[in-house]
């Protein structure tokens, strides 16, 4: 029996937010976020995650045509300043507090990217490292739900992310975050002949998703193939919509079930921890689920929110737990059979196979 790996402990937190109404001042939202960071520091947290579009209301539920109104929800970015949001009044106080307390953060926001005279809007998130004193990774939401054009009807919930955002173009690139785990191996510590014995001993390997991405196995597996140990995901998930069947209570129960199902399956099937954080409650008349949680590599929920408002969900996780599943059931090198997976990349939409003959 192989020796049990040394523990690699990390205290993390999901900073669940209650609703941000359209009329809520940005400063008020930020103050609530800063309060959660203070609570996290008191609990010994080293990594805190905020929801999708944490700095604003979930504006894709609104049909807007005024360019200035739309622009007010977006944060500037460019090749010269790829993390421009961090120097704005909307996030600079968060950076300052994170630096002073030694806490990393994941932050979901709307990004307006300007390059070569062209502007593109994304539903984005970034990872800020207090150890590096800078943002070290960005992710743009790939799987945008809903429609581009509004659905007709007087009582219809609109989900217009395809109207306001372009699908992400950064792929699913994992990254290592420094300063989170004591004694992490560095490249300089390892000789060429020992490169095969370093798995699970370096700085934590992280990946990022946003909301609907969590439902897609295609979003998780690229991270799993990079040895991911913790996937972080912020979301704003509708509790119910009048155009769909079922009572509001039935729809919300199903939404919560699907949320948990996808998060627990993603963690289990890729042998990693995952951290999921909601913006929830009734926001601009639209109900959104809570269910912020932390899931272990066996797919078990180890911590979960208890309210529909601002709440810190904390757990101390052991990244060494990932090794068991990565070396057994989900040992990809031993068990994957890529020669049989061609249809996954060759085909987009579902196409029913031919009908049977009566003969």
C-alpha cells in the first residue's frame, strides 16, 4: 500500500451575496464584500470567492438599448491593462484589504475588452494573489445560457446573456497559486530525474468556471487533465421562471437539485475540490437560488450556506485528498480511451441516429 500523502491544508471561503438591486449603490455592494473579507480573515481564510457579476445586479435579465446604460455595468480592460477593474473604485478597496490581510480572491464581473480598436464584452472572473500582489489568472464564461433576442410574453423571465456577452475565448487553463500552502515544491527544488515524483506537492492547481459552465462536463475535464485540485465557480441562478412548467416551489427545488448534481459530479469525476458561491435572493423581482457550498474530491458537500443573504461558508480543505481518486478510479493516463471520443469534438448539436425500418 502506498504511503498516505502529507496533508496540504488550505482554508477557503465562499462569500455568498444577497441580492444587488439595480438601484443599489456600488459603494454599498463593495462595503458588504469588504465586511465578508474581514470575517474571512478572522476565520483564518486564505482564499475567498465572490459570485458571478458580484459588483452589480444580474443585468442580463433586463432588456436595455441605451449604450451608456449598458456600459455602466462593464469594467474596462485592454492588452495594456488586462485587469483594469482592480484599479477602479469598484474593486481597488478590495485589493487593498486583500493585500493587508494576506487573502487571495476570485471575483466575477462584466468585462469590456478593447483591443485593436474593437470592443468585446465578456462575463469574466479573475484570480487575485495577495502573495504575488497582482491578478494571476482570468477566465471568461464559455457556456452562455438564454437567448440574444427577448422572448415574447407579458410575464416572461428574460435571460439575455447572449445579447450582452460574447462566449469566452480563454479556454480552461489551470494555474498555480503561490503562497497558499506551506512547503510547496518549486521548480528550482526538483532535479530532472525526480520530475515524476512531484504530483500533488507543488503550489495548488486551480481552475475557474462561471455559473452555467458547471453543468457541462466539457468544462471540467480540461481542468482535470491539468491536475486541478480546486475549481472555483460563482453563479447567479434563476430559481423559477413563469414560462416554464411547475410551481415556483417545484422549479426552485429542481434548480437546487441540478446545481448540486452538477457540482458534486464535476468534483468527483475530476478528483478535485470545488468551491461554489451564489448571489441569491430576489434581485430586481427575479428569484435566485442560494446553495453556496464546498465539495470534496469524492463529491461530498462539506460546507453549505444556510441563508438567502450575505454569508460566509468556510472549510479547511486538504488538497492531498485529491491524490486517491487521481491515482485510482480517475487515473486518466491508465483508463481514458481518447480513440473512442471523436464525436465530442466533431459534432456540436444532438443528431438522432437513423430510424429503424419495419422490415
